[in-house]
C-alpha cells in the first residue's frame, strides 16, 4: 500500500481462522481439507485420498449428508459427522422475473443478507455472485454503494452461492446418467454486491474450488471477475485465479471518473490502464471487458466514445455498454436508446465488439447495480447520495 490515504471504510473482515465447534468443510481448499482430516485423527498417509473422496461427494455429486458417502466406512462417516458440517448459506427468498431471471436472497452468518442472480440465456446460464455484504466503495450510480454496512464474505459463503443455485436448478449429476453438455449454470460473474479485489483471498479460494476439475469444474474462461479498479490486485487476479477480467471503466476523464467511481482518486485512469496493459493474460490476447454504464449527459457523448477508443488503444478489449439501471433515489438517468446506439456504433467502427447489455430482471430489482440488502437499515439519505455524486 502506498502512502496515499485509503478511501475505503473499515471492513468488518471475518477471520480466516476456523471457528469454534464443528468445522464447515465448505470453503476449504484441498490442502486445508486434508489438514482438517489429519487434525481429526485421519492417518497422514490416507488423508489426501480421503479428502479427495469427500471433495467429490460434496462438489461433484452435491451430497450434504456424510451417511451417503458410501465409499467411506461407517465409523469414518460417524467421525466426520461428529467433527464437521457441510453448511451452505440459507436461501431466504427466491424471486423469478418475467424474463426467467432468478434472484435469491441468501442469509449468511450474523444475519446478513446478500443477493445472487441467475440469468438464463439460450446458450448459457450465468450466475452473478456477491463477494461482500454491501461495498466499501461508493460509486455514485450504484445502489450497493449506498449501503453502509460491509463485511467480507468467507470462501464458503462465496462458493456456497454457486451451490445453492445448483440446488435450485436441480443440476447436480445423477449417478449413472449421461453427462449433460450444456449446463444450466455454465458461467460465473463476480458482479454482484461488493468489490471482489477487496476480498481477494476468499474470492480466490472460492473460485479455485469452483474450477477444480473433480468438482463443480467450471473452466477459468467461464468466470469473469469485475473490479472497479483496485490496481495493485489486478496482476494477482491473473496469476492466482486466472479468470477473465472486467473493469468498471465508466468514464473517459479523471474528472468524471472521480465522481462516478471514487476509487479513481486513488488509482486514476493512467495507472489503471498501465495495470491493464500489463495484465498477464493480455499477452495471450485474452480480451478484457470494459464495462461502461450509460448515464444521460454525464459520460455518453460522441467525444467520450472517441476518447475511450484512444485510451484503450493496444488492449485486446470488448466494451460492454450497460444502460443505467435506475433505483429509488438514483441521481442519474439512463441514456436514450438512440444515444446508446450512436455511442456503440463509434466503438464498433473502431473495431471493438460493443454489445449493449440487455437489462435482465428489472422487475425484481435484479439488474446490475440494483442489488442492496433489503434488511440493511443504515441507509444514506437522498441528499448524501446527491452530494457524493457531486451534484
Ligand atoms: N464491484 C465490482 C463488481 C460489482 S458491480 C465493480 O464495480 O466492478 C457490476 C457492474 O455493474 C459494474 O460495472 C458496476 O459499475 C455496474 N453497475 C453498478 N450500478 C449500476 C447501475 N445502477 N446500472 C448499471 N450498471 C451498474
Ligand atoms: Fe462497489 Fe462495484 Fe457498486 Fe462501485 S459499482 S459501489 S465497486 S459494487
């Protein structure tokens, strides 16, 4: 960390140490699971194999009951049941939008709640998961950013979101059945609540579990992590997770980006772009997604589109234009469809893919940036939201 004043508030970070009482096996990486089994009395020579067996039951077959782990002896299963639990976050409510989008409200330890969104499409199904309760950052167009209470999710709570969605979609494999090629839940985006790079280790551990070939087995190319621009953690994302990267870019001058994405005051555009140019995957021509929310009269001019093209010159990129999703009290308006089209055309003509993200699940407040725990009481006032937006 450099000497500049941090702009984050304090995060109530959950300790990564195991809590008292039966230990949850969810969220442990393979080595941690092996160590936990040794600590519970499993012979060192056998522990790796046992961890592998249990891993498959939990993450490949979706089993939650030790008694169903039939390749383990009865006594061993009894020991496991006494020492460990297999515990997922609790789904409190599930809403289904007219367009098939599902939004789950999920309760985690401490009574906190986070939202998880499942978006079905013809060729894929994407789960948008959260990495924090709330967010310490205060992007002025984002509903989550108005939530004061913040806590990092544990690795168990992050991978648990994927598992509860697979439960709901009834997608755990059935023994003996043929493998289904097109999965209902085929892609993960870390685009729910929170800044994933402010919870790096837990996000990394959870994604490693999701990618493990003997479990949920999602390819690294089907996982996209979205960051607002935590520059020092960007290279680590490629090295330690290896997933695809999306960046909440949203503006083409520091002056505007400071207002929209305040983390820009700490790591301005030039530093962010340097980090993106150096992103190790870029050398393999893996494209970075630039997210760009379309806000009427703020960042949506032709001049912005031209500046954007100049800024990202040399970076393999896709520009994802997101029509602003409104939320109660939001200080911005969505750009008109004509404006969005004109902006997209300029970018397209410069040779970049510029898909306009179709808002999904708006009727259930499940669209990008609309997520916010309903139970969260400490809200910012309308006046404060406007002040933060520099209005
Ligand atoms: N914190 C991370 C990931 C979560 S937000 C990040 O900021 O990148 C996922 C995307 O939705 C981000 O690009 C975010 O800027 C965008 N977003 C937030 N609020 C929005 C809104 N009201 N309308 C449209 N997009 C929004
Ligand atoms: Fe946090 Fe992302 Fe929302 Fe900004 S856009 S407040 S970083 S969740």
